[in-house]
C-alpha cells in the first residue's frame, strides 16, 4: 500500500516523522514546562544522519541534539520536527537559527507552535530560503504532546483520570477494602503514568482511607520533583499522613475561611464551590506553579467533580477480570442525571496488562455526544 503524501510532501515523510514522534515520547515526564519534541535529520542523499529529543527543561532542544548527532552531514539535508522550531532565546538559543546555521535545506513540521512567545520559526526559515512543509502526522504528534498543547491552548494543566476497578465498575468492596483489585503488572504501569506527570491529585477521602504516599518509585534523575496535591476542603489531613512525609513536595488545597492547623500552614486557600473547592481555581493555581500534566488518582467523588466540570482530558482505566456486585463505584456523581447528559468517550487504546485490561479513552467531540 502506498504512503499518503501530504501536499508538498515526500513519500518518506510519514515514516521519518513517525520516528520523530517516537523519539519525542522519550522526554515524557522530564521536559515540563516545556513540550516534548523529537527530531530526525536526513543528509542530502536522504539517509538518516542524526536523531534527538528534548530530554529535560533547560537542556538542549531536539533539533540541537539531532544536529550534533548529524554533524556536517546536516548541510543540504532535511529535518523532521514534531513541533515548529522555536524562534526565541530562552534558556537555550532559537532552534530555527540552529537549523539555518547547519545549512539544512528543508524542514518538515508536524505541529505549528501555538505559543506566541516561541512561534515563528517556520516563517524565519522560509525567509532564509529553507523549504518548510507542515501538517505531516499532525494528529499523532499532537496526541504525543497533548499535555503541553492543552496547557498552552486551554491555559490549564492536562488532566488524566486514572482508576482501577472490577469488571462491574467497583473500586472497593462493600466493607471498604480495595487493595488490591488489579494485578502487580497494572500497578507497575501506574508508576509509569506517575513518572510522565507533573502532579498527582488525590482527595481527602483517599488520604484518610488509604494513607497513600503518592510518589514515584523510580524516576529519571533529570525530572523535576513530582508535586503531590491533596484536595482537602476542611483541612482534615492529619500530621501523620504519609503524603506529608517530605519525600516529595506536597500542596494541600483547602477551602477559603477554614481554620488550618499548624502542620498544614503552607496550605493554599481556594474559593469554595459545591461539594468542596473550586476546581477551576485549583487548575489555575497549578498552572501558576508551571504544572503541565496532572494525574488524578482521587476517589470517586473527586473524579466525578472533575468530569462534571469538564476538566478531564483523558481516562486510563485498569479493569480486573473480577466481580464484586456491591461496594463503592469507581466514579461518583458527575453531573449526568439523564441519558441525554451522559459523558461520551472514545476508545483510543485497549491493551492487556498482566491479567487485567487497560483502556485509554478521551472525551468524544461535542458533535458525537
């Protein structure tokens, strides 16, 4: 089957861009508040000369890494980049300038940069005679960079709700026990999700019931510390809670006007809302702290509130081949009182994880709901 060629593109563009997207994924969890970016450099004869990805904030960008790998072979060649090369000087120099200095003749871009501070690289390259083709594997590249793109376009962190449940949707038994519904393999996969996130959010109910640490067992040395966030409207987090153990930074969000005990003296006070605190205010607080991606591990009530407010961008569910028939549901009230108000999702991936099943879904476009 022949490859689909975008307007102005070449037959091999999809293949090389797909490799760039895979390279970009290696930076997940380490680049925040920057995007993940991958780059592949071909020499003038069309052979791969260099590869690179952005590994951590403040480090060299993908294009610079790939150009170093390619050396003089980059001259007259082609660069495949998952995000439009930056056009400004921040902690590193502009990538558009680096590509020009290296003598690259053509640049293929998957996604245009929506950040007005850094955008404009494509225009700069074209102004200096470089051929720039855009729109190659845009959907795949956007999916891989969804967290950063959401933070720029919607001005709030990207939220993934993670849950584990039996096949009949129960997250705990009737007596309240919940460890362990899913397998060690599923729990290990959750560690990967945590490592790709900037913050973990849990509710006070989860903290009181399970006393979780909310940490990553193994994390790359370069990645910034994971922020643990407890949504605790009534300031009930006990001093003995493991989430306050100092192993990672912790933010406790309480409702305005609540008396805060001394051990929660650094708690942030947020406006009240029905059932607790204003979650949009919480998202604004986290964005102000340069949090790009959030993993929501709170209980059913908090998850329902996030979904009701339209703040969940992705759902990752781990389903165990087991039945309870009674007990706590994985999701609490989410603002859907009738079938007409149901929250429709679309399957993105269904994968066996040990004996369990991992399902990844995203909210369906409005026209499909």
